[in-house]
C-alpha cells in the first residue's frame, strides 16, 4: 500500500485538531514541522475534509 501526501491531512490549527478529535477520528501522529510549528496528522477522508 502506497501512502502519499494527498492521503494525509496535516492540521496546524489547534481548534480544528480538537474538532477532529471530538468527532472520533484517530490521530496518526503529532510533530513539529521544519518551520518549528506543531501539527497533527490524520488520514484524509471525505468526512475529515468536511470538518
């Protein structure tokens, strides 16, 4: 199985991250970008795109 960037949702907004979590989606990981910004990574689905 190949995974590309278009299969992943990179969330840099804390409020959006909390909304996605409250909706029950599983967090893949959290990390710090090269620009030293925290982000959360979720699988991209039609449902997460709507949030």
